[in-house]
C-alpha cells in the first residue's frame, strides 16, 4: 500500500513539473533576466546586444502600425527630401507631381489683395454740366494702369491695376459698358456734339445723375519679379455727375453771341 502511495506522489510531481515547464520561460544558464523583465521585453540578449522598443498607436476606428504611422502611407512626391536623393539612394516609391507654380505660392484671387486699394478714376463730360436734348453729350473717364505697394502673404509685393471696362448709367434708365475710356472732342479730333465711342443722347429735358463704375484687372509680383495674374476683377465707382438737359433753337444772328451777347437775336 505504501508503495502505491509513493508511486502516485512521484507521478503527481512529474505532472506539476511538466505544467510549470510550459508556463515559465526557459532562460540560459548565464541569463540575469528576471521573469518580469522577460515578459516586458526589456531584457538584453546574452551576447550584450540591445533591445529596440517599438510603440504602437491605435488609430480611431482602425488598425495600428508601429510608430503610429498609417498602414498604407502615401508615397512621397518629388518635393519630399527623401526624393531629392540621387539614384540609387532615391526611394523607388517617389512619384512625379504635377508641374507646380512657385513653391508655396497658392492661387491669388481678388479677395487676397483686399488691402491693395486702386486709385479711383474720374469721369467728365462735354459740355460741362449741361446737355442738349437730341444731341450727343460726350462722357469720358480719366484713369489708367497704376501700381500699389503692400504686403501679400506676409511678403512685400506690388499689385498692378489695369482698367478693362467702363460701365456708365446715364440716369434716364439706360446704361452702357464700354471698352475705352473715351476722350475730349478735341483729343479725338471730332467736332462738338458729334458722336464719340462714349457719348450719349438724351431724349427729354430734365435733371440727371450719371454714374460710372470702372472694372480693374489685377496682377501681382514679389521682389520685382514677373507679373502674375490675379483671379477675378475689381469694380470701383468713380465720381457722379449731375447735369441739366435742355433744348436749343437755331437762329440767325448778326454777330458772334459770345463776343456780343446783347446783339440782335442773341
């Protein structure tokens, strides 16, 4: 009976030893690592090498990758530092990007140059302040290309404004858009009250207010470089004109009424 009990105890001890052998790590005889160090992965190898610790960052709603990087990172383009290396050190994953403009300069729109204020144009007319119903009244604008200095994207810049069209509203319910600013009758070599590219005929007598809006295109440059277009245009109002339209009669007079206003018929 005692012999059977001794045999059973020996078998039980062997089973426990096997179970512990599966659960506990086996260390080399000369290892100084504790069980906790081994489980944490910070134990140096027996040959004196070091252990590299690599962290993982869980992406919200997705997988993780060593060092917190994406599982499918985008390949670098030719502007990335790694892609500037000469072959064979240049990574094979580098791709050619679309031909860029000036590096770091986005498309500039008319909103981006809001701090650059163009010089408003002026409008004038002939005759000055009055018109004759049924005859041409000559309107013209005084303006031209000009440069405004300022700061754009944090850098000193120049913006050049160029007038491209002229929108007149004549106060009688009609309006017109012209591509030319016009000029005086004398400058155009045209007789008074003759039609011009910017003249207008009033059909009725009365008082009228004429407005003019000048449309400017814009360009910009940095450090005296080449001019680059700005997307969009800017409309700037000019001064208003207030006129009176009357009638005129043709009569025969003996003398020049300007020289002799009291002459017969004047």
